[in-house]
């Protein structure tokens, strides 16, 4: 009897693992470049109750969790897609612990976050580039293939680096690769949750989005 073939890495469609790697790398390097512009401005308002340092700290966790979870292999797949990950973690994401973890992560970057962030980015990118996406990792939502988890980190890097650019008053020049993957995830969430009409009408200039609209 022949062994079963390995499960292909989807990379949250449509371009597969290689596209996911490029998007993640581009988002990570954009985050590092934008963080450099924050030097000397760490105490400025960042996002909500976070200052810029805490926002950078929270965003850095999008890199660090990849490193951590790769060190925690999962026995099985519990969460099949990036969109399912967000559905499974909505309650955690809305909890008060997120804000505190962001502040702690900001403090952990030390005296020079602008130097710490690119060092973290390059370390994590080197680690991920040795993977093929089929790796099973243990996330806060359960076991996932790396190919499906990584787009969630690209999404977080992309959205929060845009937040950071707004806080710093700099242009939010989102890399095209990262933007495409982040927007696909937004579309998957909206379509799966029955909110596609609202998003489509707003995106095509018919209406504005309802106050407080979010796919998360």
C-alpha cells in the first residue's frame, strides 16, 4: 500500500505558499521601515489606549507568534482557514488582555524599538523561509497549517502598520502583495458572515459603511 501524499500548502489561496511568503515578508519589512520613523515619538497616541510604542509592540507580536507557534507542533488541524481563525478568536480579541499584552510587548522591545523590530523581522523571516507551509502549529485557536496561519499574521502586520503610519502622519504605502492578501481575508470574512453586500456597496461608491462596521 502506498503512503498518502503530503497535504499541499494552500497559503490561503489563490497563489499558494510562495505568494504567502512574499506577502508576509513585504508586510514585515514595511512594518520595520515604518517603525524607524517612530524614533523619538514613542509616547505619541497610537491606536485607542495604546501609545506608539504599545502599537509597535502589539504589531511585533504578529512576527513573534509565528516563531513561538513553530516551536509548538500541533497533532492535528483544528482550524482550517485564516477566516476560521478570526471567527474562533473573536472573543479573545475583544478581551481586555489584548491592550495589556500590547503594552508589555512594547516595553519588551527595549530602549531602541526601531532597531529591535527589523532584527525580529529578519530572524522570523529566515525561519519561515525554511518552511513549506505544511507544518502544523499550535495557535490560540488550535492546530493550524502554517500556510493558513501565516496570512493572519500578514493581515495583522498590514492593518497595524497602516495604523502606525496614520499615528505618525506618514504615507501608508501598503505593499501590493500584503494588501492583496489582507483584502482577500476581509472578503472571505465578509462573505462567510453574510456581510458582503455592505462591503461591496461601500467599496463601489453606492453607500458608506455603517458606523462601527468590522469584519473582525
